[in-house]
């Protein structure tokens, strides 16, 4: 257990930021940051590097598209241009369309407030997963991304970990279950831990650096 805690400490020191933090989202149980997390989850779902997805999210938010009304009010070309500034060029046109469609769904289905979705699901991750995949651009992968990050503020769904997290944990020799990882994580740092483990699952060299520390 002591060795595992040392690994967790090293991982958090090196990779201890959530993707939401990297994108400049001040995550809270409020409509705007929850919507921004949905946008980020959409971008991270594509077969593109996480760094590019985060950069594209920052450009969208810098352009003022921080809530569904602003996203929907922007023209399709405005969205494409913001994505391009973040170098999200391979999927920019398709993603610009999906962002508009998803923003409309947030407004029509949830009156602009994803807390309503949380309430309808009654804190059940499986129900939330199903509701999340109703958004354009959000499949099972995107739903997992959203739930991994949002557990910081929707604490009733914690501890949450998916297959990517388990892959990273297995690489480092850590337990793969969400509850076991929660026991190893410092208070309030589970979301950061699972984000770090996702990065480990995507980068073998990152695992080597954690072990060396």
C-alpha cells in the first residue's frame, strides 16, 4: 500500500490536473461550467490529441461561447474559425455542426442547465451515460470523459472510473477499481488521479517517468 501511495503522489505531482483545469474551466455545479465541460468532452472524443482538443476548447471559450445560447448564436463559420485557431482542423467542420446541434439540445431538453439532467438521472452514472449520449458528438467515450471530470462537483456519482482509467492503473501496478483508487487518492483529488491515469494509458513514457520518481 505504501508503494502504491508513493506512485499516486508521483502521478499527481506530474499529471495532477484534470482536463477541465487545462481548458481553463472553473468547474462548479453551475450551468455555464457544466456546459463548458460538455463542449470539452465532445472535443476530446475525436481521434485527435488531447492537447489539441484542450487548445480548441480554450479558443471557443475565449471567443465567448461559454454557454449554449452563445454557442448557438455563433455562426457555423465562427465555430470553425475558433476550432482552427486551436489547430483542431481535421474535424473542424463536422464538430462545428455538432456543437450547434448539442447546444440546441441543451436548451430544448434541459432549458440550458445540465443540473436538470443530473436531477433526472438521480445520480445514477448509467442513467447519466445514456442521457449524455443523446448529445451530438457524445458517444460512450465522451460520456466517460464527462463523468470522470464532473464527479468533483457531482459527488453522488463518485467514485467513477472507466476502462481507460483501469488501463492506466494496470500499467502502474495500481488497483483498477474506482473504489480502490478513491481510497488511494488524497481528499478531493480523485478526478485529478483518474485524469492522470488516462494520460498514462495513452503515453508509456509518462508511466516510466512516474516510476522513476
